[in-house]
C-alpha cells in the first residue's frame, strides 16, 4: 500500500524522482546516504523535474500557500489518519 503524497517529485504510484536512486546510484552507498537524499528531496522539491505535474504546476504557477496547504491536507488525510486507524485496532487475541 502506498501513502498518497502531494509532491512534484513523487508520482501517484509512489515512484520517486531523486538522482541518487537513478544516475548517481553507487552500490557502495549507505542507507544513511539514501535516507539523507530522500530527506533533502522532501525538504526541497524540484518542480522543474516533476513526476506529479499537478503538484509542480501548483507550486510554480498557482500559489505557494495553496501548495503547502495541500501538502498538509494530504499528510493529515493519508498519513496521520492511516496511522491512527492502525493504532486504534483492537489487540489480536
């Protein structure tokens, strides 16, 4: 299952556009290097290399505030609510 994310460099099916997973990939990379690369992408989206055209267009052409509000709405709707629903399940007997 893929958690929906509103981000110009992440597609609706979960594909991620980050250089360390493509052309800069090296077999000797550590997990820490990969996670730092992912963190950098999440902190600094690149709307000039989009996988989600809608998110990129909103970020570049429409309104930065609307883009950030949509990010927050997706996080709340698809990440927090999913986490809370899992945490609220009755214990398995």
